[in-house]
C-alpha cells in the first residue's frame, strides 16, 4: 500500500489549491478530528483525508487517489458501526461538511448533500410540516443510512428511506458524475437503493416528503422482571398494528447510568391523537411502568429520543438478525442473555417490519426484506477499552443464541467490521446476483471496496 512518505506532495499541494475544501495529511492540525467517526472502537489512520465541500472536490479526490494508488473510503455522517468510512493508509473522502439542504414544499421533495445528518434534514422539512423516513438516532448521516435501506418510525406508513429516494448524484470510480433516477441510469438507481456504497460516492439525495409534523410517540419503561410479559404484549400488539402505528421493543438500561435493567416499548403513531390513543390503549394500560413518557410530539423530537444513549466516542460492536417469529423460546433467550450483559450501555432491540415497507416487491429495490417480520438488533456499547473483549463476546453469544430462530436474513447497516461475504449475501438474498452485475458495469475494478463489499464477479 502507498504510504504518506511515498506520496507526491507537490501534486497534493497542487490539488489542494484547487479545492473548495481541503486535504489533510497526518500532521495537519485538523487531521485527528477529521479521522474520528461515531464509533470510538475505530482508530484508523488514513494517509490522506479529502475534506470535500462539493461534487467537484469529490471528483478531484478520486482522481488523486488513482494517481497515488491509495485505496478510497467514503465518510458521510460517520455513524456506521463497522467504521469502514476510514481507510487505514488510504484516502478518505470526507463529506461531513457538505450540508446543503433545499426543501420544495409544493413538490414535497428535499435535496440534501451527502454530509447531512437526519437531525438537520428533519428540522428543515419540519418548517413546512413535512418529513420522510429517517433514522431512529438523529445524529445518523442520511447517506449511508439511505444507501443501506433506511428503517425508521415512518416505514410502516411510507416505506424505507430508500423507498422515498427520487434521485441521487453519484460520482463513479472514473470520476463521472451521474444523476440516477427511475428515468436515467435506472439500473444504478435500483442498486443504490440498498446496495450501500459499492457503486460510487453519493454527493446528494432527493427525497419524497410526506405531511407529517406531529406524531404520538415516546417510551414506556417497565421493571426488568416484567420483560417476558412486556415482550409478549409487544408480540400481541404488533400482530394487528395499523400502518400508522410503529412499535419497537427493547431490553435497556436506565438512562441515569445506574445500570438498572429495564424492559421498554417505543411507540410512534402518525394518525390523529384520538386514533393513536385508541390503538395504543392496551399498551398504555398495561402493567406497572416505572416511566411513561408518551404524547403528542414533533416528529423531529421523536427521532431524537434515543440520541443520548448513543454518544459519539463510545465503543460499539453490533450484530443483528431477522427471526422467523417471536416464539416464546426466542424471547426467553433474549431475556436470559440481557440479564448477563456486561455494560450499562448494552441493549437488545426488536424492530417490527409491517405495513408499507412490506408491500413493496422484493425486487423493486436492492433491499429484499419485504415480509412482515422482526429484526433483532444487539448493540453492544461501552466506554472503557478494557471492557472490549467482554462486550464483544456478549454480543456474539447473544447472536449465537438466536440462531435456532434466525430467518438467515441480515440488515446491512447493522453489520460489524467482521461480518463478511456470507453476511453480505444474507443482506441481499435474491437480489445479490443482479447487484454483482451492476457492480461490474459501474465499478469493475472494485475501487469502492472499503464497505460491505459486493465483488464484481
């Protein structure tokens, strides 16, 4: 691999002079801050960071990478738990400062650049009483989230983030700038709706927006010894939930840092207040919660409820799997595993897929997960590096305990750095071979491989 000392520094200086942004070498004062991503477990050192401010900067960075022989990685919001946005010894194309957002309230669309995070896009859309499916954690970047599918509170009503993508701007491995949509480069448009960062650098996204301003939502927490009953209530409610109602279940810790274990339900309803209260009545009247924090709230606030639980710099290792059904044995296995978790930041979350997201044909986009189902996420999270081995082991053991119930399908954006080719195939199922063919067409040399990679044959 090319090293810093082998770089043509004169060429770097010449390119830097043309950029709207900047190039950071390892001794630059902004280098260390620029290479850090959300997951503190990731500690990689690129040979060069291209802090881009526009599409022309991205084109120049790709050309420079080809000239120097550096591997390319791409950072959008920097929230991917696998940390592949940072190229060890390579060139990191950093979109973090590309923050442009334009909302068209008449057409109900938004165009946003690749460094935007969901908190920013939600805020701009909310000015017009509009929204689209975004991340459950508002500090998540729109880019990787959308390219990987994009599940969230509005998916049962309006589909995934990728289902609301109308077009994008993509810079290919050769530096060509394309505008894939349903009418132009439609094969590439199909692939980027779930295919991750395999096909180029996504510098902007155009979304369809919907009339969502206030939702009924929040969190209800119960003592941990109520967990078996809470999870069975979750199973019962979600079996008949309307498109307006989204509910996730969680085994979590109290947010005060005490380490007290809780069972919880997270609610979101896009209908009227009366309809929401009526549909959620069995949940609102259930058991003896230790905390009930639900009501009418702005949609952007709904997407910020979990933010404090996922601070930047915390160490993270995650795994997830779809399961066939919420069998009693599977629920009991989750409760037993959570009882043994080593960190007061560890959690288990069950996400329910139903409604609009399941009505879209599996071949419509690269995302094939279109059946009513449950995805179990095991986010291991801790602060002290000395606790790394114990937390990774716990996540892996919990994941292994779920394998008898697994549907052998995986959600791309939850992959850890050690999830390999088999996991990628599980993420795409019947759509994998078509993705391989499109990869051959747009990136035959696999320039964009520092991702959850689809090899071009």
